[in-house]
């Protein structure tokens, strides 16, 4: 028996019994006061419609593809880089001239026939160089005439009388006189010389009769170039080969487009057109056709049926088509008014028909 009064010992706690609640799942019940009404759970929840959900779209709707912006030629202005290039070009020309003069004098000092031979070769070279310069200037002039005609057509459509429109149509007929595709249209426009037609209607008629056949041929050129690029880049083993062939095909397409609409540029004119096309694609952000379109094409139909390499070829073909559309904008002598301007969707159905199979199923 323990002595409670003995020193050094603590008072012990008497044992007690406690009631343990039932821990089974059936016994756990939330209190009615803590439960929230069902209406409060849905409060503040906003459902996104399927039409506005970017992740809910499973097919490509060509009608929703934004039309590409129309390409415009860059404004020519004097820059510091241009001034420096001109100055160093003059110095280099003077240096080459002094070297040729010194060479001819040295050859005359050695023998007269050597001096005359060198002088004759220099004269032939100078004449050939002048011919090349004149040809390049003529090509640049033709491109400038096309751009001036486009601006005059815009002004003539807003003029109150049809006289400016008649002048624009006359210049257009003269520009395309060598194209056999426009023979029927030129006869049709000649029959309307005595008729009273408003300026906008006359411009629309000229566009349908003269430019519609050329637009169809331009579309065929763009589609053929895009198909060649898609096939070659799909089977080529190196990315450098892809880049080289795309540049080659794009330059040939731009030259063909300019010749089709009467521009016929030289080497300098072709470089200027290519620079304008690349600048337009870089500014508008469509150098790679568009990220959303690329993801849709590679993510629907093609990715499951074709190889990734062939999908890259299709994308390169679409990029070539975009370059062709920009070249068409720059080389066409009149803006698109009566005829629908082509877009990427017009070539997508030919380059990637498998990407649209799901759309037809959904529509049915």
C-alpha cells in the first residue's frame, strides 16, 4: 500500500475511461450547417463555347483562315548604307579604270600590237557593260510602270468621270499586247470604246477580260512550284539541299510571275522583287505560313497517315505558295477588285488533301 504523504513521490492520476467515437465511413457525416448549397458551387464558373475554344477544333475550316495581306513594294528612300555603297562603288570603278589605263600603257611600251589588242578588248568590254546597264534600267523601268499603273487604277476607280479609267485600260492593253491569252479580251474591250461605261465598271471589265486568264496561269505556276518544292524537300536528305532548292524555285517563280504580267525584269529587277517579297513576308509574320496552320496540317490526317518528312515537304510547299501570292501582288498591274484574290486555302486542298478529310465527315 502506498503512502501518499511520503516525501519524493508525486500524486498519481487516477485511471479514467473515455468514449471513442465510431470511425467507420458510415458514421462520418458532415454537419448540415457546413454544407454549401449546390448553387454556390457553380457560381463564378464560365463555360467557353466550342466556337471560341482554340483547343476544341479538330478540322481545318478554310473559311476561317485569315487572308494574307497584300504585298506592297517598299518605298525607295536614301539611306546612309546606300550612300556608302554608291561612294565605294565610284572609288572601285575609278581604281579599275586607272588599272586598265596603266595596263594598256605598259602593253604599248612593250609592243604596239599588244596595246591595240588591249585597247580593243577594253572598248568591247565597256560597250557590253553599257548594254547590260541599259537592259537592267529598262527592266527596272518596266517594273516601275506596272506599279504606276496600279496606283493610277486606284485613283481612276474613285474619279467622277471615266476618262482616267479609259487611259488606264489603254495602257493595260498596250502592256499586255504581246500576251496571246489576252487577245479575246482586247477585242472585247475594243468593242466597248463607243459605249458609255462608268470608270469602276470599265476597270472591272478590263480586269475580267485581260487579267483573269493571266491569273489562272499564275495560279497554275504557283501550284506547280509548290508541288515541286514539297516533293523535293520531302525526299532530300539534307536541310541545306532544301534551302537551296526553295531559293531556286522561289526566284524562278518570281521571274515567271513578272514576265507573265508584262514586267520582264532583269537581274537587278529580280533582286528588287525578291527583296520586296521577303520583306513583306518578314513584316507580316507569314514567312512560315503561320503556326496555327502548320499545327493543324501536321496534326490532322497527315501526321497519322504520312511521315513527318513528308509533312515538312507540305509545309515548304505552302511557304512557296505564299511567296508566289506575294509576287503576284507585286507584279499584277491592277489591284484585285472584280476577281477574288487567292489565298493559302486555295492551294492547301491540292497540297494536303488528307488534312481536310475530317471536315467532310463532320459536315456529313
